[in-house]
C-alpha cells in the first residue's frame, strides 16, 4: 500500500530530534485535526520534559512563514500544516508533520532542494504520507502523523491514539469507505488494544449521542434521507408509527440514539432500509451505515463520547478563535491528572457554548441559501464548477439579516474559518446537483478566501481539487492547496472572475483526462 518502513523510520528520526531539543514551538491548524494534532504534540513533549509553547495559525501565508522562520525555539514543530510550503521555510530546526499534498515531487529520493532548510544536514524532517505512497486525504490525518511521531517518543503515548481518531474523523477520512482505512487502521488498533476506543457498525448519522431521535433524522444530511431530512413531522411519524419507538423516557426527556436498546436500534435500521429501498435509494442505504468510534473513558450521551461529535466540538472552538480552549478539552479528555474534574467540567461547558453558537450559525447559513423568500439563484453553474452567490455577488457577506422570534436582526453568519463547512453542507444537501465541485468566496484580511468541496464520485472521475485550487490561484497571483476532495485558496480581490475561469478550466481538464 505504501512505504510503511520508510514512513516509520522517518517518524523515529523525528522523535529523537524533537526529544533532544532545548525548546520547541508547536504550530498547528485551527480545525479539529489541527487541535488534536497540537494536543498530541503538547502531551508528548510534556511527558519528556521538553519546554514548549503551542500556537495556532488559521493559514500559512507569507507573513506566517516569516514568523515561523524567525522563531527563537530550537525546534519549530508544524502539525497539520506546512506540507505545501516547505520551500518557504528556512528555520534550521523545522519539523513538519502534515498530510496535505507536498509541493515537490512524490519520490522522497528525488526531492528538489528549494530552501536553506533543505540543505540542513541534507535531510528534510518532513513526515507526510504523500512522500511514502499513502493518501493524506484517506489513510492518515495531521493528528495521525503527529501521533506516529509521539508513540516513538514514549510508549505511554499510545493513550493519545483516541485523539488521532478524532482528528481523522474530523477530517472526514472515514467518509469514502464508511470506516477508517490505511494507516488510520493501525492507529485504531492501538486505541482498541489499549481499551480506549470501541468500534461499532451502526447508522453514521451525526448526533447519535446528544440529538433527540427526531432531530437526528430531521437534520440528517450526510446522506440526506428522503421523507425524513428537513421534515420534523416525517421523522417523527417514521419513528413512532413505523418503528414503534418511545421518543421520551419516564421523566419526559427526549431520548437520543445512545439511549436506545439493541432491539430498538435494529427496528429503526430495518425500517430505514425498507423505506429507502422502496424509494429506489439503495445508494443511500450504503452511505448511511458504517463504523462509529466511541471513546470508552468518556460518558455516554456527551459530545466527547463519539469521535464525530467530539471533532465538531473542537471545530466550534477553533473556527471562532478559541483554539486554546479546544486544546484544553483534549488534554482533559486524555491526560489523566492534568485537569481536575471541576476544571474539565468548566472547560467543557465553555466549549458547549461555542458549539451552540456554531450550530446556530450553520442553521442560519442554510436558511440564508434555502429560504423560500430568497430572490434569484444562490448557486451559479459554470462548465465544471459551481459557485455560491449572495444576492448576485460572488463574495459572501459576513453579516446577514436573520428573522427570529424577536424579529429581524443582523448576525455574523459567514466567517472565513467556517465557510468551507457551509460549502460541504450545501453540496450534500440534495438541493443542488452534486456532480461538480462547489466553491465559495468571501473577503478575509484584505484578500479573498476561497473554499471548495467535492465528493468521492468526483474523485473517481479525476478531480484533484487541491491541484486545481493551487493552479488557479497561481495564475492570478494567489496561493492554494489542500486535499483532492476539499481545498482552499487566497487570491487578490480584483482577480475573482479570473480565478473562477481558471479553476473551471483546470477541473474540466481533470474530468476529461480521466474519461480519456
């Protein structure tokens, strides 16, 4: 499948280098994968007594690279960042643990030397699955790469494997095959052998721990379930009339999936299959089922018990400038004795406030696009890509008017850190065609942030959204990259139309090349 011995040898080399440092600056991304990666590095360094600090960057641009190069720490450890920017770094103690496509050649022995750092000991300290024949969008995440180094630093760090699972699930690495594969599978084995994670084959609908049963099906969007998704009454009738499920417990509290017994779950699963097959949606049956990863140490019915909900909680922290809070939640969840029960409860409650705010913003964003009162189209199709629009503009606004129980109010719905999530939700909503990638744009730090999403069917047709984003951005003086299924770019504001035309051409060429 790939050069596993080479990947492991590089992890061992990096672990020895990091342990020998007098000081380390850990720099990571702000999403769930980045926060879990930083947490793994933080705990591993703490256990070895290596002085260190942890910082979070929402992107790597020229200014961020300059900050990295100027850091005084002996070692700068980039996690879930840096793979596509190695030529921009010159810090002599740089370590990169990333899973995004590398900017150079795939063959590690033919690496082009582009920076001062490449000449340091003639050896690039870069652990990246793409350099060893693995797929960084499916086989291992940034947290997983960091874990691979950490477990060579100290055998105790096997207890950090659940964080790597949360990072991988947060990066949707279980979506393609409805379970974790590749190097992620080895990490999962570590977690299971240590008695820290339990794997179940079940419905993969988001919210099994904390959403009421009705909302679990009403808000299902991956995949959308005809007759249930976006239909509160339809979901309720399905559960009560067809499945004979009590929706409340003896205290009148709404029940969640985690509250059901085995027989109740099986009745729902059986009826769901019957309903979808009758409607001719056999593909949705397959997509609705898969592996679920439960963190055994955490309480059932909480956001920390299931990997997908845990990762969403972390995203709600990082995407709103609370990365350090997400870090603390991870440390408290895994590192016994580091946080008191009272502190853990306080941190979790603060994170839940962020989560509620995050969910409200996503609901407002969906209502903004799908409102019956909307005038004009919100999605423009080109030849090979489609673009979200807001009232005729390609640039989404930060604030929109939202009508609630107390009347209309202006709310900050779209953020440059969350719009990618919105793009993915719109693409999988069933309300637009999902045969070509969807991109969105909004102003960010004086430029335009582009976020794009595809799906596995597009990948099979030849889509590499990372390459398309990078290529299109470079034609208009910007930068871009990411994964083949999810990627982003930063471009000058006066180059929006040029960028759209360029990425449309590049994606079209990828599709044609595959068909040929």
